[in-house]
C-alpha cells in the first residue's frame, strides 16, 4: 500500500511540475516564471530593459510587485527606440515624472486578462473591446486574424501583441511592439 501511495505522490508531483513548466514562457531570451511577480520577471528580459528603467524612474516597482492582478502590455526596447528622438530621455527626467507615470500606467489594465478573456470581450463587443487603464485612459482591443490581437491607443497608434499570456504571480503580461500613448 505504501508503494502505491508513493507512486501516486510521485505522479501528482510530476503533473504539477509539468503544468508549471508548460506555463513558463521565454521573453527576451529569458524564462518568465509564473510563480514570480511582474517586476521579478521583467528585470530578466533583455527585450525590456528600457521599460524596466522607466518603471524604476517612475517609482512603480513596488506597485507592480503588489498583489494585483494586473494585465501589462509591455513594449519592447525597439518600441521605445521608435518614438521621436529624445522622447525617452525627456520622460526619464525627474521633472517629467508625472508624465512618465501616466504613460507607464496607461500600459496596465486592472485584472488578469489573458488572450481568451480579451478575445471573448472583443466578440461580445462586436469586434472591439474597450479597456480602462490604471491611468484612467482607454485602450481598444481588436482581432487581426484568428489568433492575433491588436491594441489601439488614444493617439490612434496600433500595437501588435507578439507574445501572449506570460503569466505572473500577480497578473499577466502581453509583449507589444509599440509604446501605447494616452491623450496628453
């Protein structure tokens, strides 16, 4: 009987390990672990060094380490580089902290909205889902094919999600190719 119990315990452990391993997603050449929070994972992504520097400059580290849940649309470094020259440097100046925080929190939606949740909201909305960001602004999600969602910002820019459902202990990250801009 003990042998059967040990075999059962081993099988359960293997299933749990496999399930947690299956949810690990590679972003920026590094594994993003679902047991870690948004900040603990983001600091390891080579594709998000500019975003991490901005989060630190905006004093948002503790917020994004918090309980959440949060949905973060995380722009890659190239997205920041494609902004007009000097934009990032200007936003990172201490006197522009309020604007930086507004831009960063515009990328965060309260709740845990994975691909299926966003796709269902798009379907329910007749092709478009409106989301209210932590900054109070609006983002709109739309399908672009069977398994591709685009995000439109208040400035009319459209970002593509390149990596979906990067689960965190306090939410989910979707990697985007553009910096989303609120009305200023």
